[in-house]
């Protein structure tokens, strides 16, 4: 899935790769302490928040978006 904003895509890709690595290499092997990707997540989250403000997206619009059909 792509990021809500193209300017955040690189941060999303970096976070996704980090999370997937942490999940498979640590979490699934019983190491459930805080993941190593927190800083990347915070940077990506800040980028998304800025994009939401920039595009004037009301959060309720995101929550009420219709579910996509599964075929």
C-alpha cells in the first residue's frame, strides 16, 4: 500500500522494512520488548500528520471511507 502522500513514501518504505525485519527476527522468536523502529515510525507519523494538514483532510473523512470490495 502506498503512503497517503508521495512525499512520505520513502519514510513509509523504510519503516515497513524495519518493522518486517523486527517482527520476523525478534518478535516471532519471543523478543517482545519495544521494537527497534520507533524513531522511523515517529518520522513517518510526523510526515503523515503534515500531509493531512496540507491536504486539509478531516480525520472523520478517513474513518468513514467505504471499505474496498474484496473479489
